[in-house]
C-alpha cells in the first residue's frame, strides 16, 4: 500500500495555497513509479527551480503553475477595500476567531454594502456559517453555500402530547417508512415522488442544469447526509398565538432539516469554479469570488439557485405530506424557512443582494425555526426586523467542535448516556452529530433577543439522521 501524501504535506514544503497544491496531488495520485520520499524530493526540487521542469513529462503542469503564481502582481487581482465598514455581531464572545476573520475579509469586498455575524457562527468556506452579507449587484456562490436552499420545515399536528408516548412504536415505524437518508440515496421506480418543481422551465436553462434533472427526480423527498434530520417532538405554546391561531398547549410536531441534495451541491460546485475564473480576488478572499448580476453567469447562477431552493422546499413538502397521511392528522400550522440562500431586498433604501449562509430570515413578523441539537430544544420564532442584523437571526446552535474533533473526543457511551437522559430515540447518526458537538442553544438564543421573539419551544423525542456518516453528494 502506498503511503499517501496529503495537501498538508505539500503545504509544509512551502507550496502556496491554491491550485498548485491540487496539481501536485493529482501528479502524486499516479506516483509514476516513485516512492513517497522520492516524490517529496521531486516536489521540493520543482518548488526551488520550476524553470528546470517546464518540459518535464510529469512535473511540467506544476512547474508552469508555480511560475505563473510567482509572476502574479497585485494589479492582476480585484483590489480589496482596506477601510471597510464595521459589521454587526451578536454573541461575539462565543464566536471563534476563524469566523470573525472570514467576516472581516468579506467586508473588504468592493461590492459589500453591509454585514452581520449571527451568534451560532463558525468558520466555513468564504463567508462563515452564520454570516450575513449584503452586496451591490453581485452574488457570491460560496456566500450561499454548497447546500443551496437548505431549510427547516415544521408541521404542528392536532395530536396531544400524551398520544405520542402511548404510540411511540407507531411514530418510529412511520419515521423509518417515509424517510430516506444518505448521500447518493434516492428512490426508484414506483417509489419515486412527483412534484410540480420537476416541470420548472429552469431545468432547460442550459445543458449542465438539464443533466441534473434525473438525479433531482430520484432524490426528491429524501434528506441526504451530514446534519440533516427528520424528527418528531413535542412543541409547547406557553400562551395562545393569535396569528397562528393555535391555543396554549403541547402538541406533537414534525421538524425537518435538509436542502437541495446532489442537484444543489453540483450547481454550487460548478458556479463556484466559474466565479473564481472570472473574479480574480487575492488569495485571502478567493472563496468569496462573486458574479456580476448583469452578466450571463450571474443570471444563470441566480436562476439555478432559485431552482435549487424550490427543489429543497419540494423535498420537505413531500416528507410532510407523507407523514400527515400516515398519521391521519390535521396540520394546525406549517412554518418553513431557508438559510443557505440569497435574496433581493431593500436595505437602507437601496436594493441589495442579501446572502444568508446559515442564517435565518428574521424580518418583522417573519416566522422561522431555530433548532438546537438532537437532545436540545429548538425554537419557533417571529422576526423583529432588526436592521443592524440585516433582518436575520441564527440558523441553529452552531458547531463548537469540528466533525473530526467530535469523532475523536466523544465516545459512543457518552452519546448514548445523554440520549437516555433526555429521553430521545435516535435512528442513525454518527458521533460527529453528537449533542456535545454543538453550542449551547440557550446561550445562542440569549444573544439574539433583539432579533427574534420566541413563540414556542420544540423538544426532540425521536430523531432520524443518515447513519453512514456521509456528507452531501
């Protein structure tokens, strides 16, 4: 078995961040008869004297990329604003430095109008998760994120709390029967669902998007991997809610979290790549490459993004409809909001593109759902329309441990103990989604009292997630 060479190994040799590391890894994947040590030595030599390898049959692409990189000049890049306006932040003392630094870079884009950081923020790619950015006539694919249109959906049933505890086996049976998880997983033949979204003319936008339709149809109504879930819980309204027409009390509810599946991830990957090709930003900001909304690429991405958002919504609708029929219940209210998206909104009197990457829309009166973890409560909220937060709130508790860190530090026994203590039945999920990997939702909610009003509290009771540790495909 060949000893691998990783990107970190190549970076440690002194290679610059960016495509040169990718080229080196591609060359290494073929190994060309060299041992690991021999390959490392060749990489060192190419880095020191790339001109000697321009005609080399193996290392030429790497040599050329290094020479091009060395000859880049500041004027080759779009200049960043060195005197940016400040961004608003909520619960800043609990937000990691990496996320704060990413937000500082985002504020330097020449198209940035305003920014805000939500209390569940943590480091991502480009814009941090929990970052909100308003731009002028420009859209940032990585500002939307890879899981385009990822959202929450809540159905509150006319089922009293006691019925759940008396019929847990039935709820478990229906949860398993009517949900599907895992990257790449979908439905086939008679089990495929139909939905008007499949007739959306945007599928004919270009050959690239058109080719995604079959995958979209197969995965329609499924939930994918990562932190996506479908769960039953008890939602408590401590007082009558006149606007939702729900009396005070405790009800059984269904809460779902997922996005646009493989279709959205593929759209994101394609337009992130193209944005980086046409929008040359300095290395520190390269993942914030943006598309002009007046350009063909900008319009293509905008339409494809909206299609992915509609598709994500359709997936939730199918799951909720299946579950309602299976339970024979009446839905007292349904609330849905997405948190990986961009909207055209008016801010300070001008039209802007508001990117909410892991942030919930919270304009005045707008309903949203902010989950905690598989054992911590979530909250049904009503936005207060705080302009400094660009009408936004957190999209959850936010991670305090990376997936890798969680797997290394949390034991199965610890996870089972907290599930038992909280009375939660778990179907699937890995240690990377353990409750301890997330921030304290109460702390997060306390930091955003001026952004949202809590309407009801949702307590998870039965949670299903992908059991293969997969991320989105």
